[in-house]
């Protein structure tokens, strides 16, 4: 199972620090398949990504764990400063 996401200005940390995002996702067993940005045009500040899951239960478990991580909330706060 795969899911696709998009990160924009609302979360500058993810878009500007893919290595930091990858490290935090690894912590929660979130597997990245691909991520990319647009080089030119209005969407050049967006980060697109595809994630792989064994099943929906794994996705729900891992994503909830990630969303509740204090480190994630700290990074979100830094991105908005």
C-alpha cells in the first residue's frame, strides 16, 4: 500500500530539511519510496512524497505515532519562527 503527500509553506521544516524529516520518519518506521520538488513555477516551494505501508493498520499506527512525537511538534514550531 502506498500513500502520497504534499508539504508546503505550512511546514517549512519538511520542505527545507529532507534529511531531518527522513530521520524522524525512520524513527516511526515510515518508509519513503520517493520525494521530489518542482524546480520552476508557483509550486517550487512544495515537497511531494510517496510512502510505503504493509497495510492500513500500519499506516494508522505509524502516522499517529509520528504526529504525536514531541520532536515533530518542536520542529514545526521552529519552522514557523
